[in-house]
C-alpha cells in the first residue's frame, strides 16, 4: 500500500508560527478534508506536502515512484497556450509520455523508414499500454466539458479568472496521481460542475487531500478530517458530520477542564490576596502557577459568544423594485423586461450556471451598472452594504483595529447594548493579541474576513453578497450565518455554496440564460429536489406508453437466489446495529475515545448497508424475471 508520511514538520510565516512539529500519514483511498480558520496555515501545509514550498524542519517521506498533483487557489498558467495545450503542459509521467509519443509519431511521419524512430515509437507504445494512457486526450476533453470549458482552442489569456481555475483543475485531474491535492476546488464552479466533481472524487482510486469551504461537498467526499488549530493538527475519522460530532465531545472535555481551572484559579486568587510573601520555593511555585492559570483563562474569555443581533439602520416599506428591466452585453441577454419586488425581511438567493449574469443582476440592484431600459426604484431608507468578489484596496500598513475603527468604534445591538470594534474582531475569530497586526501580514482569507467584518460594522439594512463563501473558512461562515440569522434587514446573495444557501435564503431567483429568470419559494435543497423529480415524472409518463419488446433478461443463478432469500435479514441486522450505535452515542457523555470507535464502526456499517441495498435493488429486479 502506497503511503505519504509527514514527520515532525514545522513552518513559520514571518514572525507567525503556522504549525509546529506535526506528523501524520495519508494512505491509499483516504480522502482527507483539511479545515481551520483562515491564517492557520492550510494552504501553506498543502504547498509543503506538494513540495512547492519547504518546511522549516521535518520531512515528507514517500516511496520513490509516488506521484503528487496539486491545484492551487491561484494557479500559475501560461497565457500563450491554448486550453488543451495547458492541460497537457504538466510534468506528470502520463503527460510527459503523451507528449513524447506525439513527438515520435510526428517524426515517424517525416521519416517513415528510420528504424531508430520506429524502435522509439514501439517502446513508447508499450509504456502507453502500461499506463493506460491512450484515452488521456478524450478524458481531458470530457473533464473540461464537465467543468464548463467547451472551447479547447481558446488561449488561456482570453479566459476569465474562474475559467482559468477550472482549466488548472482539469490539468491535475487527468494526471491520476497517488495523491491529489486540491485547494478550494469548488470556487467558481456552478452546481452541475460541483456535483460532477463530487462523484469523480468519490470514485477516485488514489488518495485525496483538499481544502474547501463547501460543507456539503466536504461531507460527501471525505472519509477523514484534519483540523489545524493553534499550530497543532487534530485528526478525526469519518466525514465532516463525524468531525463535528467528535469535536463537540473534545470541546466538552476541554470545557470541563476549564471549569476545574477556574475553581483552582479562585482558590489561588484568594491565596494571593491574603498577601503571601514569595519567600519560599513553595510559595514562588504557587505564584508562578497562578500566573500560568491567569494566562490560560484570559485566552478562554475571548472565545465566549457575543450577541450578534446588531440593530442596523431603520428600513422602510420600500426596498428595491425593478420594472420592465432589460440588460444585454452584445448578443448576451441578461434581463429581458424583468420585474422584481424586494420587500423588507426578504432572504433571496440568486443561482444559475456561470455566465448567466448573476453578478450583473447584483450590480444592477447595487446601482453600479445601469439598465439598458426599464426602471430601478430604491427606497429612501435603504442603506446598502455590498460584499463583492474583489476586496476593496486596503492600506497594507494599517493595523486591523485601525482599519475597522474607520467604519465604527462601536456598534449597537438590537436590545440597546454596544459592542466594540475589538469585540467584533474577536467574534470574527481574530484573537485579541492579533488586533495590532498590520494588514500586510494577513493571509488572503484573513483579509477577506476583515473586509467582510468592516462591511457588517457599517450597520446596513440591505446586504448584497457576491460569492461570500469563496476563500472564507467553515468557522467564519458559521459566524456569518449566525449574524445573518439575527440580521433584521434584507439579504440578497449570489453563491454556489448549497449549504450556505440553505441556511440564509428562503426564496430563489433562477437565472436560466437569455433573460429567462424563474422564481422559487423555498430553500436550495428543496429546489434541487423538485428539479431532480422532473425526469422521474417524465419517465413515469413514458412508462404508461406502449413499450417495445426487449430482449429477455438472464435468469438468477443458484447463488443469487440464495442471496435474495437472505438479504432482507442481513439488511435488518445492519440497521439494528446502527440503531444500537446511535443509542450508545446519545448516552456516551464525554468519552472521546469511545466516541471515535463508535463513529468508525458507524461508517463501516453504513458502507455495508449501502452495498446491501444496491444488491437488493439488483436482485429484486432479477427476481421479477423469474
């Protein structure tokens, strides 16, 4: 079994230590999700493992023939190459072989009698057979198409930022390495592309390590989770849901420890207040212990939850209205005499394939792009905060707290209390000791989080969010969702993140292209369920029509008949075992080790149940033909 081993790796960025002396292994077929707050070093760790960057200490150990492919958040591409040339421009063995074979074939066409070239081509053909490389060209075109790239001859320099990201993703997917490393692969992908990538990675034969903010994607693709926190790496068995459960148990244990520390702190405080003099070694040790406890508990206080129900500006009855709104770019129609009424309290999600004009519609509502015809009406009390895909220009030399105080030093909650800029920074996962950090020292994700916070601090009553989940970590998204749940104004968001849409939107505008826009009342999952039911309904109607005679199916074998007789009992047994595990999990308390074992057993049983149900479906169909 091929395995990569990370041994005692440490990495610092400037004065900041990202991770310290961490070790882990990734085996074949493990699909690992890496999470952590922006700035903790997720992308840096991926680069170290991919050997794009070097650790300060420690080593990465792999077999000699171990291959790694890495897709970065901001890929470096050759703008002069075509899409297909770029996809084959990598240095993976299968791509090098493909180029060598094409070159040898071209030389043979020029000199068909050259025996040396013939021998070279014969050797390359054998290697193509060994690596099963004959279908690489077809596979590349299929992957590009599934990712929404259809013009393979287009130059990279002519593509949008999102298209470039998708080409880079296709480039690593066709290489089939032993370890596939993906940094935010779902950014700039529409739902159809994300769903296809989900299925592709679930079937992937090698190992996978990925960072993504898409929690549904993370839950459905992974079977192991890593968490970077405070320079340490924690490993959890199972998918994202299993991680949340296990982390809750770990934090419960930690909370119990903190409570014990607080009781000890109170006793130590009483002793200090009695005026004990540090004359003896024992007394000195008690004072040192008190100082250590004081430091530990100070860090705990910052994690306490703050009230996020900010008051916002008063919003009248009128928000937005579009009347017979039309907008086109050349032959591309975005809006065609479109009417829209946005009311106070609305939570609207804008969805659609890439290129249908989602961001354009948001810019029209924000007043940044004029209509070709029709009218945009906005209420007098509307105060817009617009979170765009591109951050505003920040003064890199300003400190975080100064940058935030430019907007407001304090904000008011709905119950009349006030929250300071420093408290808001802590609520958005910036510890108090970082508040004086210059912006230039922040990671890209931390800058996006700070930019988001500044927008929210302006106390708007209408929030326009354009792809807010891109480059934000899952913890920050949870904080943002918590804020939006209490937000009294209007929220209109463009995003491909299904989880985020389910939590923040209760109606959808579905852009279908050519100016066609449908409305749907409900969340995103309900919309997808309705859409997926359409082909089923059509097939039901089709089933009512006379069918052509089909070839008779094969009869069940003796072993299949025996399996069919026993399979119901096997399914019931596994379901009973799962019920027992669920009951034990509910009463487990704070036994973290036992919880991990139970979750591991639950994953195995669910896999077994899925296999049994698939067999039941196959056998029941075969039984009907008996």
